[in-house]
C-alpha cells in the first residue's frame, strides 16, 4: 500500500532520568527504540534506504509517562 514511501521511525521516552541501564540518557534510549524498529522493518523486507530513525527523548510527552514511552512510525510520500 505504501510502496516507495519514506518511513520515519520516531523513538520517545518519559522524563524520568536514567539510573540503572545500558542507556546513558533518555535521548540514547529513544534512539535505541527507533533503531530496533528500523531493524525489524528491514528484516521484514522494507528497504533501509527508505527508513530514517530519530530519537526525541522526552521532548514530546503524552498525557502519562506510560504513553510517553513509545515508538511512532510516520509514513510520508
């Protein structure tokens, strides 16, 4: 349905500081989330040249902390 479209994978986190994790910051964690989805899409056959992954950290919060921990996939043409 979206063949040839550009895909932007956006990783997000809540605002809680990272304490015990392999991630140094919320920005690194959100980038790791986005990269994991990009890898999944590539293994599913989506050309990597059409996928961009971005980590936004806690800069775009939702109503709750749980909702803020997310990955969004944006399809553009």
